C-alpha cells in the first residue's frame, strides 16, 4: 500500500506546486488520482481487517469505489447479501466511498447508488450471441456476459465513471486536494513545533553538559592548585635544607682555612658540626 499512497501524494504535491507557480494561469496537467477502484474478494463473510485498514487510508486521500470481484462465483442472492454485509462493515470502519459519502456533491446518481458496491466480471474473450458480439466468460453450464446488467454491475460502474459522475470525481478530488494541502500545512506546523521543542531540549541539554563540564574542570583545577601548593611547599623545604647545608659547608671551609686547623681542633669541630646537622636533618 505504501507505494500507492506515495504515488497519490506525489501527484497532489506536483499539482499543488503547479498552482503556486507564478505561471499558474496556464493550463495545469491534472495528473491527480481521481478515483481508486478497490477490488474486494467475494468471500461472503465481510470486509477483511487488512482491506478495512487499506480502504481507510486510501479514502482519506482519494475517491474510493468498492468493487466485488469475480461476481460470477456468486448467485444473485449471495451478491445481495454480501453487498449488505460490506456496506455495514464500511460504515462501521468509517470508510468514505464514492459516491455514497458525497450526497451533496454528486447529482443524478440515485439509481447507481443501489448497486454499490459494484459486482463485476472480467474477461478477455468475446463470442457471438445472436447478431451481437459480446465480451463474456464461457462455462460448461452457460455464458456470463460482462456487459449484461443481469449478470453483473459493470455497465453501472462504466456509467458512473465515464458519464454520470465524471465531473463530480474531479470536483471531489479538489476537496481531497484541499484536504491534502491542509494536511501538509498541519504537518509543517507540527514539524516546526517538534523542531522548536527538540531545539529547546537540545539547548537545555547543552547548558547542563556545559555546567557539568565546568564543575569537572573546576574540580580538576582545585586538585591541580592543591598539588601545586604541596609541590611548592616541598620545594621550599628542599631549598631551605640546601641553604642550611650550604651554610654548614661554608662554616667548615672557613674553619679549615683558619690557623687553628693545624692543631686538629677545627677538624674535630667540623666533625661534630656535621654530625649534629645530620641528626637535625
């Protein structure tokens, strides 16, 4: 279903872009999808959940005409019963169908409404019946004509598409186009709001991260300052020790150069001084 929806949206988008173009007064090629013929299998039980979801999505974007395929597999009573079941299921699921859901925009289709959903038969074969060549399906028990209203609703479907509701399909497509444009504007507004919300969240998250990083850097700076102070204190202590040793060494040198050094007094004094310094250290 996704490729189909994307194609429908693409045609609406191209048409909307053409209308907003400066040269919009020129004839715009209308490539929008005016109708979707949705074929439903003649299971006799009702609308499948998958079909209901698909019809709900498609009917919000384009005119949907429900069709019961392979009508030659059902009797007239079965067709009537199955049509009633489908109409009930479509209403329960809120599926809009053309032209039933557009009574104010479709004129002259009262007779066609009683045949919706249409039952159809398809065939590539033709045969001659009397003086007419007809498109039909041939069975052992007889012939089913595609264009015979007693056999299927093909002639009513053709009348709806090619005659009675041709203009109405285009007009209701304009409504779908307006709906699409409203959806686009709503999506843009929502995206703008979401972007602003995400931007606000990102800004707050960024501020929080900056604060956390500042606290981390401040903590590391405090640790580095503490380490620096300890190293400076240790350096000053080493410097003081070196200065003390330098003074002691100077004292020893001074004593060794004095006249008393010959008698050995200086040596003994220096030795005592050195030992005292070691004990102090």
